C-alpha cells in the first residue's frame, strides 16, 4: 500500500520513502518472502539496491532491510522511515504521515484506517494479471495449496519432530508446502498462516513445571474451550468478514483432534 500524493499518477516520478516496521513481525517475514521470490524471478535491468548482497540475506531477521543497516554500502536504496512504536497500526499511521511513502500491513490493521492510502494489486506466480489484496471483505489467499504435516492428528499440530509446521522443504516426505503460503496458488500472493503453539507434557499432574503450571483449572478450561471454538466451523465462518480466510475445511477435524489430545 502507498501514500502516493507525492507521486505523479502517470509516471511515478516523485521520491519514494520506504515505511518499515520497527519490530520483528511475522507480517514482515511474509512480505519479504514475496520480495525474495519476485527478485529471483526478475529479468532485465539489474537492481540498484542490495548490490553485492543476495535478497535472501535479508530474511535472517525481520528488522534487516537493504540500505538500513549499512546505508550507502549496498547500492542506491530509497530512503526509509520507521514508526516510533511497534505493530501494524503504528506503521499504517506512519505511512499516512509520510508523503510518497510505501509500506505493508495486515488487512485488519488497514481496515478503517485507509483514507488517503492506495492498496496495490500484485502479480502472482500463475497469472499475468495483478490481483487485489482482498476479495470482498476476506483475505484473498488460497490455502488449499498448503498441506498438513505428517499423518496423525498430533503431527497436524506440529508435534512430529521430523515433519512439522516449521519444515518446508522437499527432503521431508517430498512435501514442500506446510507453512509457506507466499506466492502460492492463483490468488493474492502475499499471504501467511497465523499459528498457535501446541506443546506436549502439559498435564498438571505430571509433577513438573511446564508452560501451563501457573494456570488454574478454570484458566485451562477457558483456553481449551476458546481454541476448540476457534477451530469450529462456526468460528471459521466468521473470519471472512474480518479480513481473514478460514482454514481449509478438510483440516479442521484433524487439527482439533490434535489440539484436544495434547492440551
């Protein structure tokens, strides 16, 4: 998205300022994932920014950007600013205040705060026609190109050390698309999954300290009920009206079973 009041609409000759998140955000990781893929596919004139350093080098942390850590040493990168605070809403506010700014944010952070901003349609890997970031109200992601890890319900929530949500390479069961939604499928290419973590060994009767030891029985029940509801079809049906997409329906039963069995 951009605040393009400083840019001419026909030739975009005005100065561009990058508005970057000040914190380490999953939103940044998702956006960078698209930029890396797009850079690897680019042909024609070379880059003038990130010279001498592969774009993939900037994915090690979510706060590194070309020309930010070493201004002037990596080519002619555009100027950048960061908001004082953390979070998507802070970035959106900074973008609105930055003439000629270009930045990124989750759709929910932008919703209701987009006056004067232009959202960009972006080309994906399967289409020459750029796709808008939302289709109606919901996120415009295609999660059907992703797969659950492993085979069991526990595997589905990431509890298989050999094949889990953090594994995304073809060496594991020949299945590369567990967690990366970026630039996959035929819809808007800059998308990602939101994760909750499931741990084993949370039984309070085990006599050892663990992630939920400080919780009361009522607090445990509240968490159990909340996530059971989140994974229900009733809750999933509400996501489309709040700038998100539901999980594929084929996942819900197995993921719910894996969560409930390991809580």
